[in-house]
């Protein structure tokens, strides 16, 4: 049985107009198993989002291979859900239409909507979408609003519903909560953890916030550079055992100290403690 | 008050300010007309109210020629007289050309969308369209008349050459401005290339494309008028050019105002339609 995601010696080089080519990632190796919640963190510009886009199929590696279930899949597809930080919803569609867009498109395509069974099937999909809305903690009255009538947190809830209704094997979230206020962000983190536990979907969550990564991830991957001139690689790759978590969802004190020590030693030189305090843990 | 950026004129002031230049223009016109008519009662350059009324009656209620008048027109109702009038027949002739030109903008929008969505398509057309956009349409008018004759096709081609490159490039740029996240998202939701192009990108840019067409209405009319003035047997611009030879200012002025009114109505209709079709769209 092949791994769900496998990055083999992946390198990415960007050609910058008028400058020397910039190597963002080099020799990146990573394997992700089904059902894991991998939180990828690291400083700005270390290539976290690039790695996510490689797995998504929105970008191709300059060297190495990215395998999804043992195959190279160089284009995004319905098996890999995506929740970006911005532009996560279609602005021209209501909440309900955003959620049903995927299943409708998959079943009926561009012109299949003219088929006789479409209206009946659409009603069924709408019912299903209402179920997802409730699961995301949204009201039925929100269903007919346009994205710009929703708060940032509500938009991201709809975006998650929109992705999950497709039942993807992997859900990729790129700094999905970065623009949210701390309270909403905490709510969203709880929601995502619950969804992960309930659905068993593999999550890959990119964040520059270490407490968020520690809270969410069953595994934490830290990307970083050995020196300012070098390209990024995996500096830390460690499991966070569920048994070590307290009722609040955070790892217990010993586990937290271990995680802190590993990340500090390997990569971030003392920044974790500060951010953890900010997070209120 | 005048140069305060936080000024908030009340309703009456705002109304007065917005109509002041209209009122001033009308007053200045009749003052000048009156002055010229004192010097020369037969003056035709700036017709007075009586001459204008006669011109409006001729344009709105009388046919182009005596031969064109159907029998019993003198006793016909006002709507019937209007529908056989010179102004109405000219309006219909120009409107047909205008409608054809608008229809030909649909392929332009499709081309711009495809250029923006599909890089191979974009590479193939972009440089050529950029070059074409720099050609002054009126400068190729003689070539058009030679190539397409002086019939309808040449006039429509003039509009096409004059306006379509702008619409194609506008649509192309609007397509490119759609965030890549939206395109990727479309694929992750099971859409294929054409699904992403038409169900996601086109729907998002359509209100802006319609705005772009709306802003180009004047250019469309400009090219339409140029074609009609040079080679036509009917149409609003043909009539204006014809009456210019006879100094028929009392008909030209109502014609010009009629054209402005029509253009205003088309613009208003497009704006209202755009708002109704795209309730989510907020104009910047």
C-alpha cells in the first residue's frame, strides 16, 4: 500500500526576472500517512506554502517527485481539498451555492445542468449542504448570503464545508486562520480538530504560528534554513501523541516542554515560549 | 466651503449645483439666439424656439420624403406619425448597426477570456491584438471600403476594428486578475478547464466586462457615426451630415439631443441589468 503523500528529494527553483534563480526548497523528503494531521510551520518565506502547492498539484517541483497514493498528480483534483487564507469562496455565489458547487460540477459538469434530473438532485445536494452548514456552526439564514456579507471566520467555515462535502482524501489549509481575530481563531482551531477526529480526513495545515501547530497537529513539521543563504529543508519532524494531550486539547506539560525543546534546539531559538504565552496556553 | 473635502452639501444645494450648468447652458443658448435673430431674423445657425419647434415637428412627425409617406398619414395618430417619421427610420437603421456591433463583442469577450485562461491561446493572440489595438480605426476606413464595399459590412467592421481590441484586452486583463486560489479551488471541487473558465472566472469578471462595454459605448457610437457620415443612405449620423449641407440646425440639434438620450438610456439599461444579474457585485 503506497503512502498517501510522498515527497522525494524535492527541490524548487524560482526564476526571478533580472536576478539569479532562487532555490526555495532543496532535497525535501517527507512522507504522510492517511489520517494524520500534519501541521507545517516555519518562518515567513521558508517554503511552507510552496510545499503545500506542490502537494496540491498547483506547482511542479524543479527536481524530485511528489507522489499522491504512489502516483504523480501534477494538477489539482477533487481528492485534494484546499482552503487558502484569502479568496477561499467564490464571490458570485451564495453560501449554499458555494457549498454545492463541487458536487454539482462533478455530477453534471458545465452543461449537464440542463439535464432533467438536475433540479431534483440539486435539492438533495442543498439538503446535504444545510447539514454541513449546521456542522460548521452556521445558521440556515446564512445560506443565502454572499461571501462579502459574512465575517472572516464565517467565510472560512463555509470554505471548509465547501471542501469537505467533496470528501477529499487530503485537506490542505494554507494559513487559513491567519487573518482571523484571536477568539475566532481559537473557535476555528477547535472546529478543525473536531472535524479531523470525526472524519478521519488527512489534514495538512500550514501556519507560521507554533502554538497553533502544537494544538492542531498529530505531527509537526518545521521547515527552515540552516543559514540565510541556504534553501529550506525539514528541520523538525515529530509526532505529538494524542495520549499526551489534556482536556483542553493541548499536550501536557512534559510533552509541551519536549516539543518546545526540540523546536528551539533545532530551529527557532527561544521563540516558541513567547508565542505559547501569547496563545494563553 | 467650496474647497473643503469634508463639505456635505444639503439636498437643495446638491440639486441646485447639479442642474446649474444645464440651466446656464440653455439660458446662454437662447440669449445668443435672440441676439443673432435681432441682427438677422432668418438666422439658421442658432435657431430660436419657433425654428426648433418646427425642426422637432419635422423630425419627429414627418417622413423623410413625400414619397415615403403612407396614405392618410395626415389624419393618423401621433404614434403612427412618429413610427413613419424621419427620426424613427434613422434611429432604426442606426440601432440595427449598433445591435450587430454589440453582438460581435460577444466573441471578443470569449477570446479575451480564453487568452487569459489558456496560456497557449494567450501567447498566440496577445501580441497581435496589442498591435491591432494601436491601429487608429478611422485610418483604415478607406481600406475597409475597398475591402468590404460601402455597405453595412464596412460600417460594422469599422466598429469591430475600433472597439473589439479594447474589449479583448480588457477581458484578458480582468481574467488575469482573478486570484489563482479561485482557479485552484475550482479544480479541487471537480471542475475541468472549461468549467473553471466559464463557471468560475467568467461569472466573476462578467459585471466588470459589462462595465467595460458600457464605458466603450461612446466609442462604438463614434465609429458608427463615422461610417454613416461617410457612406450611408440612412441612419442618425447620415441625417446629421445631410442636414449640415443645408444648415438645418433646427433638426440637427434635436437629433444630437436624441442620440444623447438614447445613449443615456442604453447606459442606464446596462447598469440596471448588470446590478440585477450580479447582486453580489460591488463597484469599486
